[in-house]
């Protein structure tokens, strides 16, 4: 890789690129001044920007370097013009393993004299790299030159060397932190950054100086996404040159999310058996934890439970309640839990009512109707949103027992009551309430009530018989068919 350009270019292993706009010229002059404007003298590689429009490029390629130990590339450069305006920019690239050329690691745009720069490149066998010198013209006439390129078998004197940079794996949305450790010193005038290929660069987050010969720089790629995945390397630009680490890979994994909702196996009043159905996922594995998240469809209650098998029984649920059930999957690393998968919507069965209605009481008694009331109850008693309440009553009429039932619609009131009509006066009526849902029934205690007396029916005319005497008339008759109470007086 060393070359003074006194001999033909090819003898040093250097070459011109076929993908640029113009070539470098090899110049051999008798003497090279240490400073001065305009055309330098000596033997060197030169780009004359005169007559070139802005943006044209010339590439000079060093041979591939396969180094086993710390080394330093040292070169001289010259960027000047008679007018004092920059003729263009001299860029240096470090292309690794014949990969993408990436972004420049070093550049200069005006010097007015020969200067020296060094490249502390930490890429070692079995990897190899190639240094590319590029000139980008500015549209102003002038000269850009390089000379005395040396590959030295010792560390650079003014630029730190990075130790091996390790690859980083994070989950999407997390901070990816690269730790760049360097041998050598640094000061406030140095620029440190993390350079990526086809991805955004990362600024310096923190620096820790251990001593004059060792420091660690930390860089973070914040809220990493798949678009940030790729190769990165540590960079330091000093007054004397540039330090370049090896490339390390940022691997961004997507937390796993099930593609399909869980499947329902069986349903009870207070439990749901599900199959996780989480073999097919979007995102990355391996899966190290499975969780079931379930919540009520209405309201804000939810819970999460870890699961260690492909099926799971969710217990202690409320009867006749709709739940949404999702599966969460977790891969290694912070932020490795994915979003909940598609939800299974299902409802638990009703449960047998907790008890029958309480405190059945009489509100009003009349001869032909009775009004009753009871303690109000809610879902905690019915254990089902679908239920009905019936009033069952029985009484004797015409020597036969009559059994009746009526549906009570007054179940939401804070003072529920029901009126039984079309009863017979002065009759014992047995009353009870029956609470029913699809799973069972519960009864209240039975209440026995007698209706009030009422006006009796007429005395049967055919039953009236009479006998006459000198001083009296004797009458007799049968009592009415319906007495509706105790008859205490007949009037003649």
C-alpha cells in the first residue's frame, strides 16, 4: 500500500476507477516545495480541476489491505488554487470486504500547502479493506494532490485506534447502544460519531476517559426500527487524521405477535378453556414467554396471566359476561413483548341464582287483590343478565285447589312490588316468588295471606220457607252460596 508515485502507478498496486467522471494524473517534477500556491512540484497524484464543472468525481483506489495487527496509513495532501477559492473536496473512503463504499471518513477542501494526515483503521484479517481517494470538483480551477502514502507497522501518533466493535441486537422501539473503546487520547476538539451504511448516523451520547491512553465512547440509535438495522462503525476525527473501527451489525428484532386469535375449547359460568393458537406469528422468535390477557368487553377491568402450555383455563370469571382474550408473546431482551394478538370475544354461561328473593311482605290486602313487595336484588343474586321473576300463588275455590303464576315485570325498581288480582274474598292465598335463569331457579319463602271479607251473595229464594202462628211468623233459609266471610246478621 505504500507509494511515493516516483514509479508508475500500477507498480504500487493503485488503480483508477471506471465509475467516475475523470482520472487522477501522475505527475513527476524535479522538486516538491513544502508550501506554496498553485501547481505543486515533485512526484504525486494530481487532479486538475480547471475546466471542470461542479460535482465531477475522480477516484484513486489503493490495493486491498489484509492486516493482522495495529497499523497506520500516513499520507500527504494538497488542495489549493491561485484564486484562493477551493477547487474541490478531497474525500477518503474506507471500503470493507468489497462492500458498499459508504460515506467519507475524512475530507479536506483547502490547504494552501502540503499537509499530513493519518488513518487509524481497525479492520483486521480475515477481513480486508480498501482506501479510496476521491476528488469532487467545485467548479473553480485549482489542484488537488496526494503523495507519500505509507502503511506503517505501528499505531498512529495523533489519532486513537479503536478496539473491536461488537454487534448489538435490540428489539424494535428500544435504544441500541454501541460501546466504542479506543487506545489513545481525545480532547474537546475531536469529533466522535457512529457511522452507518445506508442508515442514519448516531451522535455521541457519552464519553468516559479512563486515562491518557484509553477512553470509551457510547452511541445510541434511539427508538430502533427495522430500517435502522445494518452496519455501523466508530469514527473519531482529530486534528491529525481519523480513526475508523471495524463494522458491527445492528440487528433489530420485531417482538412477536400472534397472527390468529386464541380458540375456545369449553365454557363455564366462571371459567373459559382456550387454546393459545400462537404457533404462527408476525415478528421474530424465539418465544421465551407466553401470557394471556383478558378483559371485559365493557368496562376497564383486565388481567394478564403467564402460561406455560398451549392451553389455559381462565378461572374466577363473572357469569354471563363477555370477555376479550388475547395472547402476548415475548422474545429475549428488553422490550421483547409484542402487542396483543387478535382477540377472541366470548361470553361465560349463566350461573345458578345465588338465592331466592328475600323479605316477601304484604303491602295491601283487599277482598279480591293482594299487593306484595320484596327486597330488590341485582346481578350478584341473579348471576345472569337473562332471568325472569314469577309470582306463584294457590288457594281453595269450589272445593278444589287453584294454582296460578304470573310474571313480574317490576324487577329493576328500588321498591319492587306486584299485585295479584281476581281473587276470592276471605280466602287463604299461599304466595311465593320464583327467580329463574337458563341455569336454575331459586324460590322465596312462602307467605300465606287471607283476603278481606266482601258482601255475600244473595240468600237463595227457593230456600226461604215460612210458618205462621197467631202471634208470629217463623222463617228459615239457607245461607248464601258465597258467604265471603263470617255472616253476623240477616235482615228481614
